[in-house]
């Protein structure tokens, strides 16, 4: 009974928060929307990374590849098509690419998988570059811009759908199966789930959201070329944000993304000459002293408090 | 035709020597200490800048600055491992978690080292010219003196290092730690010290590579990542953790690069990535691995 | 235990961050915002070229007490706010809009590199902010037709015809053109190759390569085997440094050796020594002899900045465009972008490079030079016509070889 009402309370809080987010363009400034869209971008990248890499423990450095595919789709289809069509295409392209990558990397374990996915980002960048130079004859592309509110709502929409998807996967038997892959892959087969297919599909689903995210972000960037689209930074940042927030809980990556993207905004503007130094130090400290992330720490602190409470 | 082939081979060997030296340090760090050092290129950059400073400001011969650069960067690597990676190793539950966490910590290190370098040396491009003249061995074949020196030094360093690992007492400890950390600990090897030494030696190799790289290429604070990527490719090619493999892998990559750039220069890097990814899929232990 | 302390520290830090107020904008100064690559791959280029000139200008304006704005009846000092865009276009656009929308700065100075300019120009235009192009510029950018964008630097469209002209003049018969496979390289090759052909220079070899090139020896050997007079490289400083050192190491000498970006910077002769780079040709260009004001700019730069004059391509362009900008503000007597824009688009002012004005497409055309060549430690302008400061050296002298000590 208590559990049920508690859950209801959380749900109401979430809905209220969503309502505030939905209405915010009415009463906030344009820059607030830009800032929040940017934070939402990191949330989408981070949470979608966590769908696959969180439970399985396979550290993928491919986000920039799928994000870049979205960006390039947006740049190529740009002015001829409407946004929903481009979104669908970009997401589908990323999904298909991830399916393919997932299929070929099945055998790869641990660090080999990580390196492979990192190579993928660089390879795609190089190939697109070569293609643009030798086939289309140019490399830079202008992306037609859209309204701030369009970007904001699209991003919000993607984020909401993503959160729902992540929640459903996590609390289904597929989520459990994914978790068991991370713990003991051979045993995961006994849970009655097709582990191979599950791995590939969840990898592709995470790529789908990254692709969609790229499509919409490209309209904010106005100009892109292969090195801009396939920037390895967008592989590392989501991973760092997720680890910083903690991957065990769904809200860990969200917290990590919010804090990191805000931190980045603060440092690049207030301490532009020391941005990397401060950011790097925080990163290192976070990894050394928060191996389970912020949510892990909160849970630990919460547990300690509760115990103290019980003692008195 | 024969001349062309010879040219391709020589160019490949000369650049391969540099690739090999770049990669050996990373191979050691990953192979024994299990740290995939994304900041490897930053240590190369530091080596380059130290050499640049000692040559341009104090007039010290770049080859001699190996003696300054090596110990400095070794200490840096050694201390870093004791302060950072040792702790991460203790707090990480599995080896996989350690590999992931230490890689991300290296990413943070990369940011820190780059920023510090910008603060010390400024963001601008630096360079110097040393032994920048052709050497002829008769028969019309001409070789660049600095790259020839680089190749020779790289070979010497790799051999010395290989002998050190296979013959010396400390080297045997390192190899034991690499193969079986738990047993090594049981027989009285101070595993943390050995791992820190390893990381330090890896950094040292990167520093020396930086010295040699600065003799052939420009130096700037943001140059690290491209060398890190090359190092990773070579290490995969030669098999992770194998010093000899990395050396041969470097030479091989140099030859491949030279061949591809002879045919279609636009695809040199793409071919690197493609080969390395295919190899990861087909034979993750590397061409020379078991 | 440390983890907990650290965590609370972090939370405290975050809260502190939240309450840092944005800069207050009372009209006692003119605030100029600039998203700039202070870290990341573009940082080294940015610091070696246009970066210091904006700072010098701010310093000099404030030494005069500021810019006189009639609207306020007084001289307003200038403050330059720089944000680090991490060499990432996405971050740059975000920071640019922060400067415009949130900080509400009075003016915007440009980010670094052509791609960044491409991304910034439409945004500034949309918000009605003047953008004076700094380092970068491409022919394609002019097609966008943005009324608030002013192109300052010269590009392939004017430089490559001049290079062809010079080559024809000094007697180059054949050339090899190699270029970086990106916007920069492609655009320059699209201008240089037809111009060479038109002037009767045979292009015996043309080849693009991937941007991260680490070995140019095979390209140079190939060109040498075709026995070309001129070796032309369209690329950025990385390839310039690489190409120069490899040509020197292999003893491969061409009668004319051209690199686009790189020779114009002083780190180039500083790296190799001025006797080595003697005769190397590059895009640019200006030097102390170009105009009376040019030498003065060099002196002022060397005196006021903690480095020596770094840039003999854009340096004079950037600084003069800012001098023009200042006079336009003073004439407009207001900080209103539209009025200043109209003045800028129509008026000619005296600057360090002489008369400075924009044509009807808002492009600056009175360039002090297109092509330069290192001669005795000076980057001489070798354009045909009156801009020339020295006769071109042809053929280029041999590499000095082994240094005598």
C-alpha cells in the first residue's frame, strides 16, 4: 500500500516536472532553451549509452559515430525534407549501422570492443571525408537552422521517449538478461533469452536515439564537416557522464549529464583558460573516489542515514 | 619499378621506426599494468616539448636530451600510478571495471596535461630542425639523416628494453606480474611497485618517442591524440602487451601506410583503421600474438 | 571517507556556481564577446595567428581612453570576453548565442577557422550582430549573402590567380599540385589548377590526400620524377612544416616551392632558420615595407605583447579591420548594430594598411598582398604590380644542407 502511493507520488512529481518543461518556452529566455536543449542532448547521449553499456559492462566508444551519422543525415537531407522525415531517417541509419556493428563485434570482449568502437568513429570520419572529397567534391555542408523551440521540443520528446524505453527495458526480463550478461555472460544464456540477439538489438536501440539526437543538433550547428560530425569528444563525454552519475540507477546518467554539461558551460565561460585543467581534475577525482558514481554514493549515504535512524 | 618498390619500403621503414617506438610504451602499460593509456600521446607531447626547450633555450643536443626527458617523465609516470591507478585498482571490483575506469581516468589526465602544456609553453606551434639533411650511401639512394637516426635510436631503445625485460631481475618481476599477478605476489613480488615501474617505463618510452618525434615533426600541446591513436593501432596489430610484437607492428604499419599513400594518399588513415578493425575481429591477439 | 567530503565539496561548488551572476552591463564600457578556440585541435593555429591581434587592439583602444560614442557623450573603454569553444562547432554556436542572448554583449568578434566562421555568420546575421571575418574565409561563404557579415581575409579567389601570374612571370613551366582533402584544399585547387593551365603552366600532377598526413616524401618523389618546376601544396601549417622538413631531409629541391598556410607565420623561419626557408613561397602577405602603418604595427605589437609579430598573412588585415570598425562606431555615434553596419559598408577609413573599405558585397579587397616569399628573413610580397616589395627569387636556392658549426 505504502509502496504504491510512493510510486504514485514519484509519478506525479515526474509529470509535474514534465509539464514545467513543456511550458518553459512561454516564460523563459531563448538562451535558457538553448542551454536546456544542450543539456538534453547530453542526457540523451548518456542515457542511451547506458541502455546497452550500463548493464552489460561493454564500454562502447561509438556514440560519436551514431551521433555523427545523425548529423550527416541532417546535413545531406537538410532543406529538401521535413524534420520528422529526417529524424526518422537519421535514427534508422544509426540503428542499421549499429545492427551491423553489433553483429560483427559479437566475439569481442572488454577492451577490444572499446577500441573497436573507437576505431569506428575515426573510420567513419575518414571515409566520409574521402567520399565528400572524391565523389561529391566538397566537404563542408550548411545545415538550415530551425527555431529554438522546435529544437527544444524535439529534444525533449526524444529524451522522454528514451527515458520510457530505458525504464521499460530495465524492468523487463530483457533488462535482467542484459544485467546477467555483464555479470556472467555464459550463464546469461540459461535465462531463456536469446543473448546474442538481445545484445545486438539493445546496442542498436541505443544508437537509434543517438542518431535522432544528432539530426536535431545539426540544425543548431549550422555548418558541419566530417571532422566536426565525427568528433571523438562525443564518444568520451557520454561515457564519463554516465560513470560520474552511476550506471546502476536510471537517474545516474541523467544527473551525470546535467552536472557535467552545466560544469562545462560554467568552466568554458568563467575559466576559459583553465577549462581543461579543472575539468580534468574533477574527472580524475570522480573516477578515483566515486567508482560507483554519484547515485552509488547517495545510496550508500542514504543507507548509512537510515541505519543511524534505526539505531536511535 | 624496382626503385619505386624500394622507395615505398624505405619510406615505410623510416616512419615505421617512429610508430614502433610510439607504441612500445603503450603496449607495456596495457600489457602489464592493464591501463589503456589514452593520455599516451600527451607524454609524447611532453617529451617533445622538453626536447624543444632544451635545444632551443639551452642549446642541448636533442639526442642528449633523452637523458633529461627520460628520467623526468619516468618519475611522472611512476608517481601517477602510485597516486592514481593503484587506488583505482583497489576500488574496482573486476579487471574489466579497472580497465574501463583507468581508461577514463587517463582521459582526464589527457585534459590536465594538455592544459598544463598550454600554460607553460603557450598554445602555438613549435619546432626545430636537427640533422635535417640527406645522407647518401652511394648508388643514388638518399636518406634523411634525422629519420635514419630516429630509426636507429628506436631500434636500439627497443632492443635495450627487450633485453632489460628478458634478462634483468626487475624485468623478470615485471614479466611475472604480467602473466600472473596473484602468484607473483605470493612469491614476494611487490606488485604495486612493479606495476608502477611498468607504467613509469611506459611513460619513459613515450617521452623518448617524443624526443624523436620532435626531430621530425612539429610540436604543439594538442598533438597527443593522433599519436595515441597510432599507438593503439600498432599495439593491436602487434598483440597487446608484446614488446616485440609492437615493434614489428610499428614497422608493418609504416609499410602499409607507405604503400597506401603511394596508391591513394586520401585513404591512408582510413586503411589504418580498417586494417586494425578487421584484425580486431579476426585475430584480437594481433598478427604476432599467440 | 574522502569521497564523502569531496562529494559535499562538489555540491557546494555547484551551488556556488548557480549563484554566480552574469556580468552586469551598465553602459560604462563596451563589452565585446568572442568564442575562441583556447583548447583542442584548433588552439595552436588560433594562438599563432589572429588571437593576439584582438587583444592588442583592445589594449590600444583602452590606452586612448576608449572609443568615443556620441550617444553617451563620452569615451567608453572596451572589454573583451573570451569563451573557450574547445575547437568544437557545437560549443561555439552555443557560446555565441550565450554572448548574444544572455550576456547581451555589445559586439561580437569572430571565432577562429573557416568552418567556425561558416557556422557563426548565419547566427550573427539572424540576431543582427555585425561579424567582421577574422582568420578564415572561403569563396562559398560569399554566396550566403549575409548583410551583417564582412569578409576581411583574402582567399583562393584572389590568391591563386596571382600565384599563376607570378609563376608565368618568373618562367615556371610545369607544376605539381597536391592538396588536403577538405574544404580548404579543394577550394584552392579548384582555383589554382585552371589558372595555371590558362597561363600555360602544365599541371603534371594533382593529388589530394587525407588531412592527417604524416609522410609527404612519396608525393614529393613522384613530383620530382615528373620533373616539375613548381611544387604547390594547399594545406595548413602541419603539412607545411612536414613538407619543408622532408624536402630538406631528402634534398629534394624544386625551382619554386609553395605552401598555402604556414610560411606566413614567424614560427616557420624560427623553426628551420631563415637561411633554410629562403625562397619558399606562401600565401599572405604583407611586411613592414607594405605600407607606412605596417612597420608601426609590427613595432607596437612587439612592444605591447609578450611575443613577437607572429603572422604575416592576416595580422595587418585583422588589425586594420578593427581600426576601420572603431572609426565606424565613432562616426555612427551609437552602439546600434544596424547604423554601424551601414557606416561600415559605405565608408573608407585610413588604417595601418592604408585605405580600408568594403565593396558592395561587404568584402575587403584592398589587400596589401596575395603571395609572399621568404628572402633574408623578411616575408616579401612578390605580387606582380605595385604591391610588390621585392623581386621574386627564382629558382629557389638549394637547401643549405649540413649545418656548419
